[in-house]
């Protein structure tokens, strides 16, 4: 059995037409892999191809059998009126609110529509990171985050468990350099 | 004398039928509102009414005919696999047009159509009550399985595709549950009162409550309270039940407006 959680070889993905690739990507347990590239390079499409919601035109993406995947999308679903709490969202993805770090725990009790954009983003990202997924895909997780929260997110990513892998897409190279074990650039 | 009427055994079965259906309709309404599909209530209610009128003309039993036609609408909606309210608006218009057209061309159909539009809770029998109780039990049994899947679908829409899991099962089960409850409630309290039960309590609960469980509890309790007031009010004032329930529910809107005004200050 492969030692990788995910192996993409010669991957060309898109929607009606190819948007990204060909590229190779391997994610081993314990790795936090950053994907950097300019706007329109196809970073989000790459994540969607891995998640199975974009079309694969060529190449292959193999997963470890039984791999559980969580995807935090760039535009989170956030209706204007949202009476759910962060704890509700955490439980949805299988995270335990009681185990949240203090700065996140404080955000798990108000209604989600009372949180700022950055607070909401932190709750969502922590939830998927604290959930049971072995492969976590994060699409621009630093959107709306102020420097302090960004630093907190960086340390959260650094504490990834040994059996898990994370793919982080960002247009912020500095953040990826700090948070990831390696960075892949796509043109 | 009016108070005697309130405890008349004749009204016992209708009372318990509404007591079961009102909070159940509101409970499902919270999920419809979360999914931004609140117009489904009006659409399925109107389609169920059309089914009931058609059934009357064809000499079929009213409730099964209403349920069957509404179930067909739910399956069509499921096959269309589209979120939002567009298709519900179409169902609503088709149901309304069909109801009135069939009713206009049949004396029996007209009577049933009128009853479905106004509500006929006082004429519901044990069959209605048992059907309502069964749907309540089914909903409570299915909710622990449905709830996490519906929430995942709403807030992490890629979850099922990303994990190779089928999403159609829980969506179809939910749609069918909604259809059955809305159709049965329509045949008991009428189209508009059903819409009011599904729409207004969740609308208020979304503004008042914090957390998903409290939203569901608030919603069910508001519907229950409104139902009890309407049932007593309609009998004591000798008024048709459907419009009274609709107006009682509509008057609860002040709770939402008050909360929003408080939040604004």
C-alpha cells in the first residue's frame, strides 16, 4: 500500500474546459502542503478535483482507501440570518467543541450571524481541522483574518496529527511559508 | 355554552390531530428555512390541494390522493436536483390553477376545494390523527439520522462528493417527509394555515433563538401555542379554524419585529 494519503499524477482538471494541470501532487501523513499561485491559476479547481467536484480531463488522483476528506471552501455558506452557533458547526463535522483552544471556544457560543467575517472563518477552519478527516483541504483560509488570528491559524496548522495531511491554498506566500511543511507553486 | 363546546368529545379527535400536526409542520419548516426552501410549504400545500380536488372528482379518498400528488411533486423536485425556490413557485402556480379549474367543473370538487382552501380541521377523523401521529413518530425516528446529513449538506456541500457518499438518500427522505406532513396538514387545516405553520414559527425562531436545537424547540412551541389559541378562539368565537390560525400565527410576527428592533438599538 502507498505511504501517501493522496497521489495525483499528470492531473488536468477543470469544468467545461481544463483549468489547471498537468501537475503531480503527493500528500504524505503529517504533511501540510501549501499551494501557491496567482489568481486564475486554478488553485481552487485543484482542490475541487481532489474533492471530486471538478472534472478530471487527464491523469489520475488516487486516495488511500477509506480516506476521510474535509473541504473548507473559499466562500463559506453563511446566510444573512444564521441562528446556529459555532458549536453546532463543530459538531456537524465531528469536532468536539469542548476541546477547542480558548480563543476559538469563546467564538463557539454566539450565533454565527453575530461573528465577524474573520471570527466565522476561524470557527469554520478550526472545526474542519478538529474533525475526524484524515485529509483536510483548505481554500484561502486566511481570507478575512487579521494578523493575530492568522498567527493562531498558523499554529493550528502546525499541530496537524501524524496520520493526517492538509492541503492549504493561499495567495499569501508568507503565510504558506510559515504554516506549511512545503509549498507547491502552480502557474 | 361556548366553553362546553370546547370540551365537546366531538372535537377531541380534531383537537389532537392539530396538536400533532402543528408543531410537526413547524419543525420541518425550520429545516426548510435553513435550506432556503421555505416556499416548499406553499407549493406542496397547493399541490396537495389540487390532488385532493382531483381525487374528489375521481371518487378517490381525499388524503391519499393529496399525498400521492404531492409526493410526485417531491420526486420531480428531487430529480431536478436544484436548490432554491424557483421550482416551488412553479408547483404553487400549477397547484393553484389546477385546484380552481377542477373545482369549477365539478360540484363535489368545488366543495372539497373550498374545504381545502379554508381548512376543515373539525371534520377530520381518527384516520387523520393516526396518520399525523405516524408521521410525527417517523420524523422523530428519522431526525437523528437526517439532521447531521442535512446540516453537512447545507454548510459543507462538497462533503458527500468528497467522501464518495450518496447525498440523494437523505435529500429524498427529507423531501418525502416534508411532502407527507404538508399534504396531511393541508387536508386538515387548509392551504394558507399550513403555509403559515411552516413559515411563521421558524421565521420567528430564527430571530429569537441561539443554537440549532433551540431554534427547533422554539419553532415547535410557537406553533403549538398558536394552535391552542386558534383552536379555542375559533370555537369560542364560532369562526372558521384555518383563517383564525393563520391570523394568530401572523400576529406572532411582533415577536420577531420586537427582537430585531432590540438588536438594532
